[in-house]
C-alpha cells in the first residue's frame, strides 16, 4: 500500500498528521535541510527517505 501524494511538504504536513509528527520529531538541522526540497517531498515515504539520507550524511 502506497502513501498518499501531495503537492509538496507544506500540503503534506497540513493534511497528514503522521507526517507532521514525524517531521516535528526530526532534529532542527535535518528539518532545515529538508525544507528547501519541499516541492519534491510529496509523501510520507519521501519524507522518511529524505530524513534517512540526511541522517546518514551527518555520520
């Protein structure tokens, strides 16, 4: 089962409570790096993928 798709991060966070809680739980540094890519973050799945990739960059 896939995740619903939205037009970008702002819409995703507005309409998907799980995505909002996930995003709010991320370190501020990760959130700040995801925000500029907002248009391409159109699902919870992509949000998690971006967060994971950015987390690996920090190690």
